[in-house]
């Protein structure tokens, strides 16, 4: 699965960047602003699946100390050019580890839906542990796609997600959910994502 995601994004790095920029009703800017407004200046922020660094990493790096993680070296090469003020590392988010309380905020835009459903509970538990008390986790999650590999933007790509009810249950074991929205955007086909903003106790 990880090799499929890595190879796919290496192949379509430029294509994905231009394709995603054309989605007029992508709500990520709204939710990113919601996260940013709750963080102190120079907060330590981790972005899981940073892609080419735009628009999310660039916006976060204007005010914060950002570390972007991605499986795709091609995406990371673009990100380093697009956002020279942030730090980037090639890594698998499910294999990462950090000391407890390392980050003020963690964001994952359309990236956790490339993680097998069985691995997501452990990932959420780790994310909660990596956050300081009162830390924030923002994510756009899927809405119940069975683990599947399919052709997407001309490459093979893996997708998997839990239902919103399952997402809420898993996240609620570790954090308080403060924003919980189902939002449909057009890619141009309609696609619905589960946006959550969570806070540790």
C-alpha cells in the first residue's frame, strides 16, 4: 500500500498540484484559518502528508514552525522550493514517532485517507500523544471508503476511510472534537469529506 501511494504521488506530483488548485470549493482554507486562529505565534506544527507545500504548508509557515512529512520525494522536492521557511522529511506517518507533547498543532489535509482503516486507530492515538495539553489536530478524513486500490489521476492509488461515526468514536477516545463537519466539494465530481478539529485535554 505505501509503495502504491509513494509511487503514485511521485508520478503525479505536478499533475496533482494543478488539479487540486482548480477545485473552487475546497474548504481547506476555511478550516486552516480555524486552526491558525487558535494557535499561538511560532507554534510547533506538524503536517502529515504535506504534498507540494501549497497552499497549506505555506500558509502555516507564515506564522509557525512547521515540519512537513510526506511519502513522496517528488512532492517534497516541490515543497522545499515552494516553502523554504518550513522543514520537510520523507517519512511514513504510520511509522513516525515523536516525544510526548512535541507539537502545538497537527494537520492532515486529504492524507489520512491513504492509510488503511485498520492502522488509523493507532495513528490517532499517536497524534494525541504527540500534542501538548490543549494541542489541536485538524484533519479532512474520508467517509467510509473500504480499503481499495483504484486508478486515480492516471495512476494506481490506495484509499481507505472509516465512517464519520467511527471517526468520531476513534478520535473521542483521545481528544475532544470541537469542529465536526461533513463538507461536499466538487473535483469536479462531488466528493464528501469529514472535517474535524480536535483538542487534547
